[in-house]
């Protein structure tokens, strides 16, 4: 799209907000859960496009993504976490002007699919929340009227290189052979936004969230990229500083199928049948168990805290966000 067309689109979309709409934008901006539960949609396999009712762990994931710069999420399959990520993406891009988001997943198709999910959520919002049209709308990138942009990449070594981003989401990390290089360039691009880590931790995340989120199921530790994720995970549950990875303090959250309301015992039995005799794979994909953990433990002489519930919620303070003059800031 050339410059003229761009200007035309922006002019056409001039939206005048009434008081109710202004209040709604403020409520959504201050509370991601309010935004999702009032405006978020999912594509349900049986019901089609429906409103989403979040379960508690999904809410916790959203709160963490908004509040902490470095998140690590260990999950089992098919429990709605990519959906949660897409909702976070839609919230940041629509409610924060000039927000730059990067998405990487385990394959090109899955990354594009995640981008499409974000777009689907945005397109189903009322126009006053997002402007009603995209300025740029491609498979690998899209841009909104408010200057926000999403860049989508396959898990290649130079993924996201050269971008300047506020937040990078890496989904299915334990399937990314080039995780080390991808993380390095993600870290480089988000770290341009702050002078040092202390500044980032003390920054008001809710004004403009920034950081990196790693999401994955468990995997087999014979693969070095699985081991890379596992090491981050262990430092997170032990609340250690991750010295071998940018001196980051990760915020951990694990989600087991038993914490997911739509995964009942019938669901569990049918999933288990699908795995047949392969109990090891079942435990890896559904029970958050890394294969070869014992060997790595010996190798590293690390104590592994299995009790995830001990993780403190108070690593960083969460200041209340107050968006004063919305009409000035919201440049549709
Ligand atoms: N809160 C929810 N209630 C009902 N269904 C949900 C919810 N969250 C996600 N889903 C559905 O669960 C399925 C799996 O979601 P997905 O996000 O792909 O899972 P994951 O990334 O954990 O494998 C999708 O069909 C999605 O629409
Ligand atoms: Mg997923």
C-alpha cells in the first residue's frame, strides 16, 4: 500500500468516541480480563465463533503476561494456551498505540495460524476499539490504525532480526531447533527499549508491557533445544537468576490438564487411548514430564523443585495503571 492509500484509509476511519465508548476503552485498557470476557471470541469446533469464558489459569497467564517482563509457561497439549496468547496479542495491539509484537511458533504454518487467530479476535471487536480496518494486512505482518504492528516469523535462526519490538512470544519452544539464536535476537530487539534490567523490573509494565514469553509442552531432553527450555524452566521454578541467559529472572507458570475445566475424566481417557502403549510420550505431552530428567539432574546436580505452588507471586510489584486523557493518546 502506498502512502496516499494509507492516508486515505486513516482519514476514512476517523472515529469519534462517545462517553460510553471512551469508558469502555478505559476499562479494557486497565483490565485485560474485562476486555477478553466482554469482547474476546474463539473459534469453537462445534459452536463456531463464540464468546470465551476464561478458566482461572488462563486469567493467571494473561495477568502474568501483562505484569512481568519474562514469562515461561509449561503446559500440556490442547488446553487453550495459544488461544490465551492470541487474546493477549489482540489486547496489546488494539489498546496500546504503537505497540510492536513479535510472534514465533514451531513451524511457519503454526506461526501464521497464531497471527490469524489474533486478527480474527481483532476483526470481531467493535470498530471503536480498533478502528475498523487494518492499514497493512499480510500473512506475516499486519498493522493497525493506531500504529501498532504484529510481525510473524517461522522458527528460523534469524527470525525477527532487525525488528524493534516491545514483546516477543515464542510458542512451542521445545520444538525449536534454533531456539538459542531466536531467543538471542528476540532479547536484542526488546532490550533496545530499556537501559538495563533493573530499569525494566522497576518500570511500570502496565503502561507499556515489554518482554519475552516462552511457552511449551515438555519434551525429550536428548534434544539440546528441549534442554535449553528446561534449563530456563528450572531456574524459574527455583526463582534463580538465569545467569546463562541474559541474567533474567523468569516468572514461571505451569498448567496441567486437571486444572482445565473442559478436560474431564472422559476427555482424559480418550486422550490416553490415543497414545496407546506409548506412556512415555503421554507423560511428556500431557503430564508435564521431561523425558531424561533424571539423567540431566545427575549431570547438573540440581535439585528440582516439583512443588510449583511455592512460586512467589511477589517478585515484582504491579502498579495500577491510570490512563488519563484517552482521546489525546488514542490516535485513530
Ligand atoms: N476457555 C476456553 N473454553 C473452551 N474452549 C477453549 C477455551 N480456551 C481455548 N479453548 C479451545 O481449546 C482448543 C485448543 O486451544 P489451543 O489454544 O490451540 O490449545 P493449546 O495451544 O494449549 O494446545 C481450541 O479449540 C480452543 O478454541
Ligand atoms: Mg498451542
